């Protein structure tokens, strides 16, 4: 059984940095993309960043220039490097993996809180 295990969330002051990581336990065949979503209280889940198997990346406009997604040579795990964090970045961050059959795997989520 495949599980996505996230780590790296926590409390950080405005302007601070965090690195999230997501590792899959169990084998996922034919990964198409890996990414991160977030959901703030009372809001819908939204895409933060994703990286496709060929290395192309997509970012939400609100995080461009502050957040970077990386994955070493198309391997496990995938990282989300977050800098210049602001209170509006506070949310539960979820790891997502999609295979070539468009099947989605989701992690349990990790809380990121940006507050002074």
C-alpha cells in the first residue's frame, strides 16, 4: 500500500523559511507529477507548485519567487522550499502524486503556521 509521508511543517515568523518534504513508501509506478497543495481554513484546496516527470514546474502566482519545488533526478522525495513566508501562507500543506493513469495519491497534510 502506498503512503505519502510529509514532514517539515511548523510555526515560523513572517519572513522566515521552511522546507517541506514528501516521501512515498511503497512503489508508485509511472509517476507523472508530484506536487504540493494547501488549504487554509474556510478556503478551497489550491495548487502551490508541481513538478512533472520531465522536470517542468508550475507555480501559483501568489508564491512565484518565494517558493521552489524540487526533486532530485525524478526520484523520491519531493521538496518544497518556502522563503519570505507571510501569514497568508498559513495552511495545511498536502503532498500529491499523480501517475500516468491520472490516479492521485495524497498525503495526510502538514500544518504550516506563519505568525509573530
